[in-house]
C-alpha cells in the first residue's frame, strides 16, 4: 500500500520484533518546552494509547513524479493528531542516555521546523 502526502499513518518500531507504536505521552520536559515542545514521544503497545496519540499525518516535502505518493527516499514532516493539535515530530536535544548509543531526544513541537531540519524525517524501507 502506498501512502499519499496528507494521509494518517501509524508508525511501528521493529526493535526485537515489536518495539511498539510511536505515540505522544505526557507534556514536554522543561528543556523541550524551551524550544516550543508540546509532548514527549515514546512507543506504546497499542496504536492509540489515547484517541489520536499514535496517529501521524505524513506530509512529503516533494516526490518524483508529482503524484502525491510518499516514497522511500522522500523527506517528510509528521504531525501528531492527539487533541487535534499534537505537534510536529522533531529531535530536540541530546538524549539523556548516551551510554546506549542514543543520539537525540524526540518530542513534538508547535513549529514545523524551528531550525536545522529538526523536524525533517527521511523515509526508508524496513
């Protein structure tokens, strides 16, 4: 199934066969709030922990050909639908646990790309 730019999707992590569904959870941390953060992001057992918390509207920046399809290699923004205003998925700051190879913290933000491509995500095939 091909998704179109603007479609609602669920994102499932493949860690150990089932890392859960990407989901908003709780308010952003104080550090995240300082950059416009809205909600923390984690994975959940169900597609929607609460209504809309695990749903993401996918917006492609562009694709070739111009037929609205989202393809591997496309850069996208992901908008969360929690409470009809969950914010854009972004990286925010250094992860708290760098010992496990973590790189950056993830949250949602009111701004679609507040700087440095923090809300740009590239589609890859699993």
